[in-house]
């Protein structure tokens, strides 16, 4: 047995591979499960107890030497002539690990939610694939009503009842159905509309909508809340104006304009020289909606509002093309990280 061990040790020392692949073959032949060393170990079990100590040490030495040799040989093939030391050039500057950054839409969304959370709102979530009831019917869009055309909808082919939500108002319906007033929620999420893709519109985008229902909620509360949000988000100097508008689920309804964040209201290309930018829709929740969702409209009133995240992100960061948010070019995305 000693002879066998010595013979194998000699072959390990003398092995000179011509190609790297030979090393792995050699390793398997010697150290593999069915290799020569394993066979020796088996044989070792049968040797007399007096010899065990001496032979055991020899086999162990052989095994570690063989593993060492395999590693040495592998390393010698890896070292190109230019860097013969396995450590490499210690004076070369290191490469920094690149750390990912938050998507600008997430940054802006978190900032919006944080402002509403400070006002006592909680965040609610809901599905993107919805049914007609939660997106339209419960929100006072009668079947065949032309208001349904305001939001060009993607339907699921198999059922006209199932669709991609066109606004996160569907989450507000779900909240009203399952919670009793007072209700104060903000509903962020992705929405889909069958619109052509351009620098200012896309077939999917993100919204933050809000809902406040309690006794004696008035339009003055709505205006005050929006004003607070706008000043927190766009800055103290921002002012708002409300223009009458129409939504089936609110009455009265309004469109909120903010004084142009770029020119301060003097007029520029972005605000089309009007000094104002439209940022959200809002209004007092229509009593029909409250009723559909099981809330007594004689006892409770409420307001709702909704805005697009992309639009506000474009204004905040001066991004001129909405499509950039969806292309996931890291050179674009890296510019917006924040602690939020
Ligand atoms: N859901 C409306 C939209 O997506 C926005 C809105 C929400 C308007 C709440 C009024 C009240 O266009």
C-alpha cells in the first residue's frame, strides 16, 4: 500500500498538462468519486490497526498535495504573460460597485403619499385587472353613457365585463364597499388607456387618487387640502385655481391648475404662455356613488381627487418626453434617486 501511495504521489508531482482541460480530467481520475485516491481510501479500511496511523497520515498528505497541485496548475493556465502574478496589479484604481436607484415615478409617488400621510390619509391598493362595476358602474357611469368614452378602455377579449382599470377610482369604490366612514385614503397605482403613445401621453401611466368621506365634508375642505398638497409638493410660491369641469362621479367637479412651476406664472413654452398647468381633477363625491357603495348620502358627504404621477414628475424634473419613464435607460434613471 505504501508503494501505491508513493507511486500516486510521484505521478501527481510529475503531471505536466499541455492543455487546461487535461487538469480537470486528471483531477477526476485521481480525486473523483471513482478515482484512484478513493480506491486507496477503501483499501485503507482493510489494513491492520498497527499500520493505520502511518498510512493514514500518508494518504492525507497525498490528498492535500493532489488538490494543491490541481489548483496550482489551473492558476498557471489562467495567468496571462501580462499579469504573471496571481494577485494582479495592486496599484490599479478599483472599480466602484454601481448601486441601483429608485425609479423617478416611485420617487414622486412616495413624495406625494408622504404628504397625504401627514394629512391623515392611509394608502389603499387594488387590482389592475378590474370589472366594469368598480371602474364604471359604481362610479355613476350608466351603460352606454358617453362619459365612458372619456377614458378609452382596454377590455379583456373573453369578457366585456373585465378590463384594465382606467383610473384608480376603482380602489376608492373597493374601500367604500368595505369600510365605514370616516374614510381618508390615497390610492396610487398603474392605469391603462387606449391612447396613442407620444411625448405627452402613453397607454399606461400612474395615478394617485384620494378620497375623504365623513359628516359635513365641504368643498372648502377639498380646496384647502389640495392647496396644502400643492404647496408642499411644488413649493410655497405655488398657487392654485379651480375651473369647473365634469366627471360622472363628482358633483360639482373641478380641474385644478397650478401656477407654472417653470416661469412662475409669467408664461412660457411649457404652460403654453398661459401661466397655468393643469394637474388634477377633483370634486364632491356624487350621492349616487355613495349609495352604490353602501354609504348613506344623507348622513355623509365627501370629496375625491385624482392626478397623474408622470405629469407632475415631468414638471418637477423638467422632463420633456413622457416615454423616457418607460424605456428604463439607466443613464436616465440614475439621475433621480432620493432618500424617499
Ligand atoms: N378619475 C379621474 C380620472 O382618472 C380623476 C378624478 C378623480 C376626478 C377624482 C375627480 C375626482 O381622470
